[in-house]
């Protein structure tokens, strides 16, 4: 069985500027990494495609697991993300980006 390859996702700010790159096999994995760094409005453009995955994220402090090593602190940060939807960037003839929004059903 073939293993999934790692993909790169560029983190975009509200103006559409790419401010960081996160790697993962799935968009959610990259979103968890972004949330763990403190980002809450997460828009990840998949490199090589015109897809933009939209997540809301947070990180909360929880108690360490019972089987955790002794060096681990009593409380650790845990990221949480929720997928809101997807957008597709569409390049027109004038090289202006149009955004097509696809909302996810609950």
C-alpha cells in the first residue's frame, strides 16, 4: 500500500499574503500545527493547487496524560481546529484573483 506524501500548505493572512508554510499529509494536520503556534483564523493554500482550506483554531491548556514522561510539565497546550470550508482561487485573464467560496454543511 502506498504511503501518502507530505504536502505543503501556505498560511495566508486576511489580506491574502502568505506568512508561513506548514507541512502535513492532510490539511487538518497542517492546521493543527498552525493552531499550536497561536493562529486562530487559519487559511491554508495547498501548494501546487488553487485550493484554500479554511479552519478556525485555538489552543487550550490540559493536564498531562497519565503515561507522560516525568520531564513533561503538569499542563500542556493542545491545539483544536474545526474546518469551516474551502475556497478556490481562480486566476482571470487580468491576473486578478477571484475567490469562490464553498461552505461545509453541518
